[in-house]
């Protein structure tokens, strides 16, 4: 684990009327990777791009950082997965005070390991976020995120995946969609033909459209 107990993040502060978008990078990368995406998803976003807690190099993931050690398939190593989730939970609990905001609409999302970790956080902490973005991730095979109606709740989920992904096979996304559909999750799934392990411009446009709908619904639900 990196020397700092608290997670490090880059923050681009937008208008108070805009959403807070927290982005989690994939394994072997760092907080700079997804940082530009926040304003692409919403022009008034406050973007918070977070560095994962583990050094990636000891696990052979490259020079950056990781959210957990990957065992294969859709299985994370349990101890590191728990540590990553607890670090993320602590960070998100403290975030509104750090930003000087009270209960801002919080959108959590990420790519690959970051997408998997975002989805896991939502299921471990029902109703804590307004929506979740999963870019080329998977549903972790871990007891704390076993799919139940109570864990999934009514939180909107955007999940996009490429059919030519060599890192996380498209079949993993299909299985995650199947399980979430089984408990009537508010899931918007997108298949991108020929896309590899990346985020395409088309996917970003789809995610931005989804986010607009989520925020409009949030605004209507909070109106007196």
C-alpha cells in the first residue's frame, strides 16, 4: 500500500449547482488518467479523480496504482478488495466537507478496476450515491457484493463494454447485466461493437446523456 493512509485526488471545482463526479482509474494507472472526463460528462461538474491505495508494480500491473489484487475471472483477492473499499468509503464520507458542500449529487464511476470498485461501493453502501458509471468493469465475485434487491436498490447504473475487450471479456459484462437484471436494477447497459479495453467517444456521449437524465430525475425528486 502507498505511504499515505488517505487517498490522494485531483479536484477540478465547478459551480455549486453542478454534480460531483468521482472517477476511479484502472489498474496500473493513476488519478491523472480519467481527470479530463468529468467536464466531458457534464460541463458544470466538480471532478474528483482519485488515486487507488495500492502500488501496482508488486503485482505486475505497471508503474501506477491499483484498487485490489486481481485473481482471475471476476474474482478480486479478498483482503486487498476490502482495503480498497474501506479506503474509498472513508474518502467519500469526508468529501462533502472537503468540497464545502452539503449533500451534493454524487456520481461515482470508473474504468476497469475503477468501474468494478465503483459498482461494489454502491452495493456495499446503498443509496449513498446518485448514480454509478461502469466503463469496462465487472461485477466482483465477492460476498460483500453478492447481488440482492437490498444492495442494488434504485440507484441508476450506466454500464458500457466493448465486444472486443481483451482484458475483461464481454461475457463478464453480460453476466453482470444478467445478475443485476434479475433484481430489477435501474441498469442502462451499452454494447460497443469492436471496442477494446478503452472508453470511446460514443460511450462518453451515451454516458453524458444518461447522466443528464439521472440529474433531472434527482432534481424532480428533491423538489418541494
